[in-house]
């Protein structure tokens, strides 16, 4: 988001220095998009999730090798309702981008669109810009994929925090209490109460001539001292005046900061975004036990937290919303999200069992054409239908797991595709045909993405792995106390 011209106005007051041996916290979503930016700069418009994860880990390794003490990496697990207009605008923009991309790539994409042009790893710290060309939409699940890579890393797993609010608010709170520097791409963080903390932008970090990590830091305390503002909290007033008067000079802005606020209501609303952080209450199960969100996908976390959040006005749980990412598919045909609707309905039903409440549907936003568009209602299943469906899924998973001889990746691919096309063939025939195809061709399971007829459906289905796990989590296994326990298929 950001405030226009705020950074350029404050740039003369930055503090230049090195990050080596400093303590930092990282804005997780910003880190994920920075990893994508690095890959784009290397000539990969749509990097694989593996490449994105490896790039992120390699970037963090450079920091660690130079003594940078990464205290935490925060990711959004919930966004407040007042951010919905921004989200809708972004979804409209993404769909428009998909339409433009598809109009010039009507026959599909070459492998180079998804893979590195050579084996040379991306340059992690560079002032170079990505190649000039048409903009591309981000990979559909690149933020969750990077979260998974960090969770699987022994070095970084304990640093990852999926929080019941916005990541930038938690970064600000961390700095306010402990000091340090936040690494981000969001200029709004300068407006938060950072205490003695400072902000450095990811794209501004570089290796100097001595191979030290150097950057320019924005310190609200230092800036307020230089501008002779009353206190560091006055940075919020300064930012408000900058937003209200984008063409005013610096002396004019400082003069406006001294005067009474012209629009007190507007100013209060502006400050609320940065000083009053919205945190969703943690969900509690029917047995009164808190339900952790730490290991969930961010979108699933948000949906679960909405199920638990009571409406202050109606004293009831509002119908939750989930914003499904744009898929790299033909916008002229139906979305692959449609194929996987039943398994998502099952997942929503299980979540409703865990967190009792009145709502019986979830509003899904897939392709958004206008900012006022309504979501599609995905109804939850009856108890009988849900259990029958879940038992069938588990039987299918068990059969495929045995037949794939422990190859987890192949098992998931066959499972997802079997679900996708079993209405036309028997499950046994589908499994035999798919397994035979791979054994005869000797192809790696990743080549499945090159089969055009299956590509979009596969993308949508593979994101439902957590939901299939949720089936076992909530139905198949229970502890002696009656609470579910994890028994993962993969």
C-alpha cells in the first residue's frame, strides 16, 4: 500500500550503515515477494515453488553468515475487514493481468517461463532490475510455499510466526519492545510506533566493497529529531499531512503539523490503522481447548479465525470469507477452483465442527471482476454426507499410498488426479493408467505440470492437501479426551 511520496520526502534523513551483527525482524509477506523479485530479475517469470523456497533460504543464509540476528519472521494469519476494499482491488487487478497475459499466450507457456534459463543461481543482492517486459501475475501459492520452506528448514523453522493479525503490526510491536530493524518493502511501517527501532527496505540492502551488508535505515526517532517534531508519535501526523497534501513542500508539511488538524475524524481514522492493531481472538474448540494456527496456510488460518470471531453488533459469527488466489489458467474457461469445491466444502464443514457456530456457508472469492462483486456461497455438508465423503477419501488415500510404494509426491499427484476425473472412469482404471504412464515414461512426477489438460485442475487440487489432512485430523483419529490428534497421510 504505502503513502505516496513519504519515502522520497524522508530520504534525506536516512541513516546509512551496515546490518552485520545487528538484530532484525522480517516482514514475511514482503520477504516472499522479494524472493519472487529476485527470481524475476534472474529471468524467471513464474519460478517453481522449489526455486522460490531455495532462493529465500539462500538469502537468509547470507544474513546469518554475516552475523545478522534474525529474531522473527512474521506472516499475516488474518486481515481485518477494513482491508477488504484493498484486497478486492488487488484481485481485480490480478484478474486483469491474467487476461492480458492469456491474450498474448493463447497457446500456453514454454518451459523457460517456469524454469531458470541456466543453472546459475540468482544474484541475491543486486541493483539490477528485472528484464523489461509484460508484467506477470505471482505464482498462485508462492507465500504459503515459502512459509513451508522456512518451516522445513532446521535453521529458520523457529523464527516463522503465522500471527492472528497483520505481519507489519507484529513487526512494529516487536521493535517497540526490543528495538532493532525491520526488513520490509512496506513504507507504512515507518508510521507505526517502533520505539527506537528503524526500517530498512529489502531492495535497498546490498553488499558493499568489503562484502558487508549495507543499507539505509529510516528511524522515526532520528527523523523527528531532525524535523523538530515533538515526539516520535508525531511521525503519524506528518504521514497524515503528506497523504492529505501529496504536492506540499517539506516546510509546508511541517507548518501543517503545528496547526490544529483540519479533519479530526479523518485523522483519527488514519491513526487507528497504525496505532490500534486488530488482532483476531484465537479459536476455541467445542471442548474449550485453544486451536493453534501456527502450521496452517494463511488463507485457512484467516477462515478459521473468522469462524471464531463474534460480530460485535449481531452477537453471532458472521459468514466467513476466503479469498482464493488467481490461478494461471485460461480466463475464458471455468476456474479450476470449481473442480475442487466439494473437498473445500468438506474442509469448511470440519472446521465448523471444531468451532461451533451458526454459519453454514463460506463466501469464496475466486475471479473478481469488480470491487463490489459478491462471493460464491460454498455450503457446508450435513454430518452424514461429510462422514461418507471423508471415509471415501481416506480409503482412496490408503489404496494409492500402498500402490505408490512410499513415493509421497507421486501418491499426491495420483490422488488429486483420480479425484478430478473419477466421474468418467473407475478409480482403479484411473490409478492404473496414471501409474503405468509414469513407469513407462520414467518421468519425474514434476512433469505432471507439463500435461496441459490436467495443469489447472492439478494446481487447484494440490492446494487441498492440508484439507485432506484435516479430514484425518478431525474425523479419523481422536485422543482419549475426545480431541482430534494429527496423523498425517503424507
